[in-house]
C-alpha cells in the first residue's frame, strides 16, 4: 500500500498557504511542499501559522503535530474526521464500561507489549555475555504467566510496571555508547532517556494518525484511564509498538555510533537532543516506518507504518463485532 509522507520541520519559521500548496519560510530559504503528498507535518521549532493554512490542511486531510522545546509531544491539529460513526463510538464506550471486556483487551495489550520487549532481549542475548539478559527474560516470562491473575486494571498495570522495570534493567548492557542507569521521564535525566522519550513521542504521534483513519474515538482507552487533554487510546497502542519502533531504533542508532553524546545538550530541565540529533533520529525513524515485512495473515508485504493502522482496525472489529482482539506480536 502506498502511503503519503511525513514531513518534519526543525527550524523556526512561518508555515503558510500559497495558492494550493504549503510554503515554509525560514531566515535562510523558502521550501514548498506539495500538499497532496503530505500525510502529516511534525513541527519542532517555533513555527507560526494561521487559519488559512489550517483550512488547507483540513481540505487535504493533513495533520499537524507539534513538539515542545523539550521534544515532548504537545498536541495536534486534527482535520475534521472523514471516518465518523456514532455506532462505533457507542460500542467502544460499551466495551470500556464492561469491566470484563475492558480487562481482556488491556491484558492482551500488556501481553503483546511484553512479548515485543522479550523479542528485543532475545536478539541481544545472542550478542552479549552474562546473565543479566537471561534473568530479565525469565522475569518477563514469569510476568506474562501471571497476567491472568490480574483482577482489575490497577493490578494489570502493576504487572506491566514489573515487566518494564526488568526490561529497562538491561539497557546499560545493551547500549554501548550511552549510560542509562534508570528510566526517568520529565525531565529526562540522561542522554539515553532523552532519546527514548523522543522516539516514544514519535511512535505516539504516528498512532494518533493511525487511529483517526478508523472511526474509533482516540480519547476512549482500555489500559490507560481516559483523561483530559490526551489521546489515551494512542497510549494503549503505542505501548505495544514502542519495543519495535522506538527501542530497537535507539539500540541501533547508539550501538552504530549514529547517535553519540555530541548529539545532546544539558538544559536546566534535563537532557535534550541537538537539532542534528533530532534530524538523525527522525530520518532513521521515517526509514524504519517504510520498512516492510511479509504479513502472516494478509500474505503480502506491509510497512511498519501500516501495522499501526492494522492494530487500530483490529480494535474496531473487536468493539463492533466482538472478534477476539489479538495484539501485535513481532513474529520475526
């Protein structure tokens, strides 16, 4: 399936509409983007735009994702939805309100996430000496076996936290160019944490795009509690795909010295990527989204980007028709 492109704007400037195309003006030059080929825009600098620009994005169904100075996802301009179904939203809310069904979906999401973490560790176990990875893999297996014991979302989240702690304990062993120590969020207290947070944000924003191509309501979730000012369903699905799309990319970029300590700067509010670092990460992330894999059920090659959309469709089929939901599990 051919998919339009994501465009990333790193510089400060003005994004505007010039007739029926996009124009981005910086101090140094002007860039024109054919709006018909744009899937989504990602803004990292101080970008000015107006309602004429938003009207053009609406007409061509182009999303605008905004990242703050600390590289965290801030929010999105989402065009009016072309896929709208009151029935789907009602069924989605009914699934959320049914404690057993919600727990079943959430448990499957956690199981898929742990499976994908385990895949990463098994890969690196064959390339590392020592018992640390073996110990973590065993702990992931034991946690997966206990997921059926979860009687509610809180206890399920506890199991998920246990798995992630074991998983993160291996990062200093896997990463050969950056120290990790422990996972810190806001602010990220090390270069590696800044890199992980940024790649996680890219996964989240792409999941936002995938969900809106269905009629699902992105603020009604199953694992994470729905809340104000966030697309909590995107958090659910992003957790399943972070080991594939974020963590593997982090390991590869660091261990191949494509990202080094020179690509970070220390700020009063934590560690941040430099502009060169962000560009390196985004370029590799976009290349990764376009990678393809032979899908076992569809019997054809699909891109990693399309896997996100398939996940949203699987959830939609579950809430509408009661088809069993099986979360994405890396099979290669």
